[in-house]
């Protein structure tokens, strides 16, 4: 399964975590570089999702190499 199909198949988990996708960007020179920005009303649910075994397993299954850089921003 390619990363995009696997990412799309994980939509229900993101919805359950209260995440709304705002941007999904891929590097122009490096297609393995992916930046995804979400909006959430509940940062604690979003953090729990990013720390979940389910997300780690999904990323490993889709070939994510190394530790993702996850940041929480406020405005």
C-alpha cells in the first residue's frame, strides 16, 4: 500500500481524534517529505492520537523512516 492510500484509509482514526486536515503537502524536490497540518478543538485528544501505538504502527506499515516532527501551534 502506498503512503497516500494508507493515510486515507486511516481517516476514521483522525476524525475520532478530533483532527480536521487543513493542508497535505509533499516536497517539490523530495516527494518523501510530507507536511500535514490539522486543526483541532481538543489539543489533548490530538496529542493522545500522535502518541498512540496505532499511529506508530500505521506509519511503520507505510514506510515512515525516523521520528516524525510533530508540533502543536496556537494562534
